[in-house]
C-alpha cells in the first residue's frame, strides 16, 4: 500500500485490504451514520465492498470479544470498531468506556492486528450526532483514514 501526502490528506491504496467493522445495535442511528461515513471513505480509497465485513453485536462491552473472534476466524488486515456510548445518570458510562477501550487495546496488542477505536464516548446525544455527522466532525471518515494508515505498518 502506498502513502502519499497531499494538502494534509493522506492518499492510500486499500485495494488489497480486508477490513472488518464491528457495530453494536445500541445507539443504532448514530452507529449507522458512522458506518456510512466509514464505508464511504474506505471505498474512496479503493477498499473493495466485498472486502468490508460488518459484524453486529449487542453493545459496546461485546466489541472486544467480537474483535477476538473476528481475528481468529476471518484474519482481517484491520478492524474498525464503531458505535456510541452516551453518558447517563450513573457511573455505568465510565465502566463501559474504560472496559471497552481496555479490551480492544489488549486484543490489538496481543494479536498484532490493528483495531481502530471509532466508538464515540459522548456527554449527550447531540454531541454524538455532531461527531458522527458528515457535516460535523465526521469521525467515520477519520476512523477509516486511521485504519488505512495502521493496516500498512
């Protein structure tokens, strides 16, 4: 894969990459927006539609196990985790964020497969929608670009 930097944008050729995307059903509207933006960016960098596999899980805490099983069974070049954890009235938010992140990091380092953390951790739904939106921060695009870079290390 070749990287070419042009005007703060990195051009990558993803034509030989197999990418798995893990997306929870929880906060699905936000997750689906992230998925659309992520896939658009991967396809724009020549990742083939047939080489992008979507795996659905119940919620964020189920993502690390899905990553581990996907690596064992599918052997992807990289995994993208998407979704949104939105703060509620209890400390459950902190536990979910920390354990999801820690689980993903542990699996990534043990497996030597890049796992990109595209799970939004937000104070409220408005913030999550802004980060997921194409007209907002477009985290889906950013996650796809990070994946393309990491998959070539």
